[in-house]
C-alpha cells in the first residue's frame, strides 16, 4: 500500500487529468463531443413525443404546481393570470 504522503486524492487526480486533457485539445473538440453526447443521451424528446408528455406529467405532479389538492392556490393563480392577461373581470 502506498504511503499517505505520496498518494494523491481522487479530486487532485481528476483535476490533473482534466488539465492534461484540456492542454491537448481545442475548443472545437469539446464542442463536437458535447454535441454528439447530447444527441445520443436518450434525454432528447425531439423524436419521442410520448416520452416527453410522460415526463411533463411526472414533472407537473412533483413540482408543487399541481392544484388538485389546493383550491386556494388554484384560485390565486387564476386571479393572477386574469390580471396579467389584460382581460376578464375585475375583482
């Protein structure tokens, strides 16, 4: 086992590796791999509208923006929306 004083932390090793990699590649390289990663991530809903809809439903349920159990919150949001729309009735 290595001596504690001779070993480096995981953070330090990662930083040194990142610096070495950055020194050997240009901005275009990182833009290219970033673009490819985004396309292949499976998180892109562009080609899967059903998956996007499902994610939207889940997000709405978990966001605290769901008015199903809070009529007062729903009423307040409706009033604010009406005020900002420029139409509707005055309260």
